[in-house]
C-alpha cells in the first residue's frame, strides 16, 4: 500500500465495532485516527440507534472536541441547554468545565451518525456532571473518582 493510500479511507469501508452499556448507551463505532496514522488528532465515526447515546454527558479540561452530524437528527445537550441537531451541523466543544459539558442524544426514530474530532493531549481531565465523577487520563493512567471523594494534598506524605 502506498503512503498516500494509507492516509485515506472511505466511510463505507470502515469496520464498525458494536458497543452497549446498560439501557442508555449503544453505538456502532470506530476510531479512525489510528487507522490512518494520526498523531495529534483523534477522530471517530459513530452510528447511534434511536433512543440511545454513545457516551455520558461530559466536559474536557485539556482536549477540544468537535462533531459533524453525517446523517439523522438528535438533541445536543450542552452545559445547561439543549437544542436539536441534524445532518450537516458542526458542533464545537471547547475546553472548559460544566458549562461546556456535552452529549449527543438520538431521540429520533432513525439512526444518527456523526464524526467526532478531538485534539489528542498527553493528559486529560474529564468531568461528568450527571454522575458527579471526575476522570484523570494520561501516560497509561485511567482513574475515575467521585467529585466529593478527595484527599488533602499532604495526606500520606507527613
């Protein structure tokens, strides 16, 4: 395969993997970035069936994220607001706290497909307002905790 051919894939050639968790989360998706050799951008393609979401309501402290709705309609939760989204919409989710938390919900009666793109940072902190969790990720570390479960900086040191 030539170098140029290794950097291009058509959406109809993607091999999607099925994911589901409980009654709320389900999608067929693939992370495209690694397939094409992306280093600083993460991008994926998700198809979400009616009545489902692909991920929890969350915000990023390091990575900026955007979505492009390829097919279908749904509802975007963003901070304390909601709005309808449809094929052709671009969605920007900059770095921030609960005011930039986001989630795309397929509340329609047909599949919702979108492409997500994010900056790939070495370390990331995500907040999950609905479940009151915080996640720290980087260098092989994946740690989730509840927002109220914290210890003092000096705990265990002196």
